[in-house]
């Protein structure tokens, strides 16, 4: 597998295209020529963040699925959510007959690892709220012009420059907050536009990400 290139930002749309173009290699787990990508998702069972690398996730028909090995430690955990119909569709799309024994589980996309770490070593994902600690409020991470950037009210600042200038960054939360109980597909820009302003997030926002509204449990 190729090393990760943090100087090339991937949007959700690019990840979808990447999966469509490399579906056979991903399903077969022939990863030698594919970049190492780590995505974050929302666990549909416990409603917490989970993480998957190239070969263990697939965008299919614009939705994100985990490819779970039937003999892995997490198999029994995800098995009740296995989607056999989607698995059959995926197999029909691949160029070869795979010997890989897996099932698929629908999850919600919650960002991609940027390759950058904050001041305490926490990985920074797209959709995170990052604090400059220099007079700035919450800033979301977006892929802009193929660079992962911090987007404030009226300007953007590439993470590359933040690293180069030794700025102290802290991940305080994410945009994946108080999601609708029926959430199907989440777009970072839509979530951002739904906020009142980068300086208006409160302590509950920071403490409770990710979370769904209580009605989800009803």
C-alpha cells in the first residue's frame, strides 16, 4: 500500500470517486497501488466514532459501508447489521470473483484523516472543530484547493502553514453534533452552514460529539 500523502486533500466526493474507480482492488484487498486512507465513521450501534483504513471501507452508491471480515474480532458486533442485498450488488460490480469472506454494514461518514495531529497528538479529521488558541474560535477542517484547511468566518488557513509556523492546534469537537435521528448521508459543508457561527459553539458541543438527538432512542 502506498504511503499517505497529507499534502493532497480528499473531499467526500473524491473518496466516492476513488472507491468507484478501485472497487475491485478494494474488495479483493489488493492494496499495493492504493493510497493509505483512514476514514472516520459513526458507529450505528453505540453512536460513537469508529475508524477504517483503505480496504476496510467502501463508498457504494454514494453511501459508506464497512467491509467486515467474517472471522474478525468485530464480526459478531456488526453481524446483526449486515446488508446482504448491498453485498450482492457490490459483488456484481467487481471484475473478479473474490475469495474474501466478508459482509457489509452501512455507517455514516464522519471525516477523513488529514495526516496532521494537534498539539497533544490527537489526529485531525475533516469536520473537526480546531482551536488556534490565539484568539480564534472553533474552526472546521475542510479540503480546499486540494489542501486541508481551517475554515473560519471569512477566510481559510491551510494546515500545512499551521504546521510550518508551529501554531498550536487543539481538536475540541466536530461538526457531527446533534444529528437528525434519520440522518442518511452527512455533508461537512451542509453541517457547517447549519451552525450559527464558529464562535457560537458551547461546552455541550465539545463534550458530546458525536451524538444524536435523544429521540433517536425512542
